[in-house]
C-alpha cells in the first residue's frame, strides 16, 4: 500500500502544480489538500477492493497533468533566454521531455497490474490525453498575457477572412479530426499501406520504432517554437500558438508511450529516446533551412508580434512569451 500511497501523492502534487500555474492566487490549503485527497482515496479504494479502478483514474489524471507541466514550465523559461538559441533550445527540449518522462514513469507505476501487462485491460483516455494538455497549455499562454478566451474569440471573429486563412483553417480542422480519429487503442481509421511500410523500416533501423507524433510532429514543433520565439520578435502569434499545441501533443505522446504496459519498459524508453533525438534533429534542420520565417510586423498589425503583452513595445528585443 505504501508505494500506491506515494504514487497518488505525486498525482495530487502534479494537479496542484497545474492549478498553481493557472491560478497563482489559489489558497495554499486547497493545493495541499489535493495530494492528501488522492492518497486517502487510493487507500479507501484498496479497502473496498477497487484499487485497479482508482489506479486507472489516477493514471489518467497524472498523465494529463504531467503532459501539461513540462510545456507550462517551458513558457516560463522563455522569459530567461540564453545567449545561444541552439544550446538554450536543446536544454529546454531536454527539460520538458524529462518532465514528460517522469509522467510516463508515474503512469506505468500506477498501472502495474497483471491485466494491463497481459493487455487484458488498457489505459483509458488517450484521446483526452491528446486534447486536454494542449488546451491547458493554451489557457496558460492566455493567462500569461492577461487575455481571456472571449477576447481572443472576439478578435478572431472581427479579423477579415481571406481565402488563404479560410483554406488554412479548413486544413487545421480537417487535420485535427483525422488526428483524433487515428488516436487511441482502437482508432477509427487504420494505417495505410505506405505507413505500414515506413513503420517496418523504422522498426528495422531503430529496433524500437519512434512514434510519428513524436519525431514528425511534436518534437520538431518544439524546436521551431523555441528557436523562433527567441530569434524572431515579430513572429505571428497564431504560428506560435499552433506550434505550442503541436509541441504539447509530442510531450503528451511521450507520456502515452509508457501507458502501454504490455510493452517492455526498456523498449518504451528506447522508443522515446529515438523519437526525441530524431525529432529534435528534424526540428533543428528545419530551423536552419528556414532562418527567417514569414512574419508580420507588430507595429503595423494588432494580431502580429510576440506573445508578450504590453511590455514588448518597451523592450523590443525581449523574447516573446508563448
């Protein structure tokens, strides 16, 4: 019971940290109560022989919180950029992934029951894991600017709609729907023949195949987000937000990798490592090839510029907040 007690304390602490990021004014007693409630709940569930059910709920809560924490911490780090964008990005990338790894270890420990190891039972909530952390991270980005969802929606509604923006919006919506349909233990759409061939080649080359959401989407987006946020003060805010969402999906996928308890732990760890270095390499190559992405000067457009609020105009050289 003692390991279960500690694991649930950790889940409660992670939830308290997320709330503290979102609402720093919350009373400390409430934040301290969350770990206690989780730990006591785990003991109570064990007493009535529902320990596995409680562990599934705790694993889902821990996964959602830990997948969000690394990217929330990353946004705070953008306030203190280093002199070398490459080194700084690498450090931030490692730091966020280590937080997600800790979340993966936490989930794997909570689900260390025989039915999960034999794939009789499975981790529930993979689609939520791909949706909730990006939403939480975006909420935190808005809170850092002092903006509200209503103000952002009003601004978007009042923005003139062009053919290009309409096409881009349709592509994002369609891609998001397809992504959610492909996510989960039993996805609504299966892998294509080309994708299966690529997967087989990756399995042969890397032993533990890196996941597409890691090395093709999330990790390159993290590198581009970090490099552009530091090097391009007038980067479009919408571009940074899109990269923020994609980067968070990559970190959530790191956590999800360890939710597949039937996969040997070392294989999952190697899979994450392969996705990390390969995705990072792709991101740095893209950043080097596209040194000056399309921007819109902040002085001429209210929708452009960095994600830092009013302080940007007083300190034009400062890194934008995400």
